[in-house]
């Protein structure tokens, strides 16, 4: 059984998939940090010093009555809340990851796309007199016997 597992684990597809998952997880952390630490603060400033991580609606007060200034305070007090600010951060992260993957796949598809082969050279032509199809090298039409000369 160990031998079979070793054969499976060392196959090219399994290793490629593992590398992809590890890189994807690392990329996900980078994108999360980008959204949380770089993109959302300027957007929050533009919207009047709004911290998206602290946008929430309290559904049920906790052991200590609100209002709660931050989501951490609400969670500490045991309040039940809808944390839509965190959800917005997650949606923006998802959109960035999706767009990045789209650009990656688009680039790979461009590299894979092969130029169509050039058309083969013509082996026939039309007789200018009777419009029959004749070989390219013919000097006289086999159908109407017209002299084609250099045509």
C-alpha cells in the first residue's frame, strides 16, 4: 500500500497540483493583505474615515450593552452581529484573485495558441476562357483547347 501511495504522490500531476495549491494559498494571503492594508484604507478615507473591518450590524446585544465602537468590542461582549465590512473585504479579495487568475489563464492561452499553417501552394487554376479547373502548369486548356500561353 505504501508503494502505491508513493507512486501516486510522485506522479507529475499530483506534484504539480500540490505546488499550485501552495502557491495559491500564498497568493491568497498576499491578496488579502493587499485588500486589507493597501486598497481599503484609502477607500475608507474617501468615504469619511470608514474602517470597513468595523462595519457591522448588531442583531443581539451581548453581556455588556452597546453601542460598540469596534467589531472586536462587540465580539468580546458576546454580541451577535452581521459583519458586512469583513464580507466586503472578502468580496474585493475574491474579485482581485479572480481577475489575476483570468489574466494568467489568458496569457497561457496566448502562448499555447499556434499560428495556423500557411495554405498549401495552389495546384490548379481556372481557364480564363471556359472557366474549367486545370493544372497550374498547363499551357493549353484540356477542356476548350485554348492556348493559355503564359497565363
